C-alpha cells in the first residue's frame, strides 16, 4: 500500500507524494500561550509527533514548524485580569502580557518534553514576524481582498465575499455563517469579514502595538499563521495540521487569505480529533476535565504518552477513570518482554529495517496507530512464546521489531524520572507544582475534600507530599 492520508479539504483519502521528492514540509498549529497546556493541546502534539516520526522512518527528511501564538486577545485579557489580583494558581499579580506569554510557553515546552514530543525544526513566535504580516496584508489589499476599516478604528479586514472559495475547507455557505467575533462590526462591509490587523485601543498596553501603514496595532490571529508558515516553508507546502476545533474559523481563514494572496498553501490538511470525558465534552464549568499534570500524577510519562497516542488521530479519544490503568497494563506487557529479552541479548536498538510489514501497512494507511499497536502486541506475544520455547533467534528478532515499533510511536523517548535531577525531573516537578498550587488554593478555601483528593491522587502515583512551613514539598515514594 502506498502512503496515504485523509485530506480534510477534499474529504477523502489521498496518496501522499511530497512536493519535493524525499522531503516533507509540515506545519501544525501550536499553542496560544494564555494558560497551562490542556489535554487537547498535548494530544494534538503527540499525533503530529507520530506523523513526523513515521515520515522519518519512511526515509523522508521532515521540516516541521510549530508556531507559538504569543500575542492575542486572550493573552491580553489574562494579563489585564492579573492587575491587582491575589497570587493564585496560574496568576502572578500585575504580570505584563509578554511575561505571561513566555511563562506559559515554557510550561508547554516542559509538557512536550516530558511526554517525548520531538522539538520541531523551528518554533516561530508571532511577535517576531510583524513585517511579514504587513507584507501579506498589503498583497491582499492590492488584490482587492482586504480593506481598511470603514470607521476610525485602524482595523484591516479580509473581504470574505471577494473570495468565492471562502468556506470550502469546512463546506459551508457564507450566508449560513455567524458574524466574525474578532472586532466591532461597525467598520466592516460584512459582519463575517475577519480582522487581519487590529487598531490599537486605549485599553490595550502600549507594548502590545506595532507601527503599520494603517496605524499602530497588532495582528489578527488568523494572519499570524499564514505569515509564519510561508516564511519558512514557502507559498506551497505539503501538510498543514492542527486540532479539529481549529478547522473553523482559524484554518478556513488561513486558507482563504493565503490563497487569495496568490499562495498555493497546504497540499494536505490534517486534523486530529478531540478528547472527551466519559463521552462528554470536557468543561471546567461542570468539572469533568483532566489535565496533563493530573495524568502525570497518576501514571508515568510513558503510560500517559501511550494513552494519548493510542487512538486513530482523527477519532475522538475518550477518557474514563480506568483509562490510565488500561494503558499501564499495555505498557507493562511491552516493557516486561523487553526486560526479559534484553536480559538474554543485551540492549537491542531496532531500525526501520526491523519494522514488521503489517506495522508499516497500518501506518501507511492514514497513520492507523490502533492497527499498528495490534501488530506491536502480537509481536510481544510471539516474542514471549519464543523465549519460553528457547527459540532465541525468533525472540531476538521480535525484540528488534518491538524496539523499532516503540521508537516510531515515540514510546522509547519517554521514561519515568529515575532521580531528582535532569530535564525529566524538572518537567515533572513543574506539572506537579501546578497540582500542589491547586491543592493550596483548595485548602485556603477550606475545600478539604478537593485538597485531600489531590493529595490522594498524588499518593496513588507514588508521590509523597509533605506540608512544611515553606509550603508543600514532594518526593517519589521509596521502595
């Protein structure tokens, strides 16, 4: 079977041939760094990490770009809310927006690292690409697809009705769409027109504005990605990815403005599915959320990686209270075989040549990880049977195959921290501290049930919490 992926734009499976033989250009949307990473962010990063690893295993040189949105309405709102605030979980009083964005950017990097997500080839920040955004806006104005606002706001808008293909990514008719909520509609020709540039407001920090031909202001969210991806991957590139929730309006608007400016843009659009909690959408308001930090308090990074990466990337991943236990049992079966086999053969590193044909067939078929995992577990069973029968040649072959498959799936990149030092410990410490701050807030509010539940969850994961005069300290349970 040839390598093929599902293309959201055409709504069908297509054979994948890169634009440049032997090379793949991949862009996927990273975080808007307004807060701590949630499980949807991490699932998306793991899905595109698996894609990158598989393309590399197939011999492609992959140039992967993942952006950081470090200027946005939500970031400014979070920073404004910190003015005069009391210290709390995720809140530093009077924190400048740019400091808040950088602090949370580092939290995302720690979470990616502890779960074995490879660093991209490059990770551009929106604030570093203002000139490219100005150039793209001017191209759209010159082509008749954008216009300065009809009021004195300093905004610049994309004219959706000037581009007949608008709505094609999500197969919507313009007249059925809601108004774009990104600016006051009074300066728009059509309520659905979206902002490319946002004029500076008196309520905005002076540091959150840049000079432009249309007055001081800042970029619209959708414009940022178009400018960054074409800066590094060119006007036409292989794959644009992201979570399904970004398909509209973000990706629809990206595609429209880029193609209207004359860029071919993405050859494939790939979107990963959402994470639900026992069949329902996760929502803080109803209390059915699970964070990466909470998962890592209950299970090792290797188990969390397995759980978040086990479903087909396009499907919904449903979390249940037993999900991490089931993932842990699966990982234990894999690691048990590896330990027994390497006790006989020493350390074995599998290569792409060791990958079973059935595993390759599954991964070539739109990254069918569930089927690939079935091959992995079949190989583990065959290896255990060979060890029991003293069939050392088969057992060693199985070990090389298992090592090769776990490498492609990113499981070999994740290990539980063995000592209280190094990047793994630092990343885990950052995530556990989030839970300890939440516990401290619960204790301050006399919500003893919530505070005890957090401590019990940490204890179940082998993490001992000690309350001291300097605050709560944690350590790994010994023995």
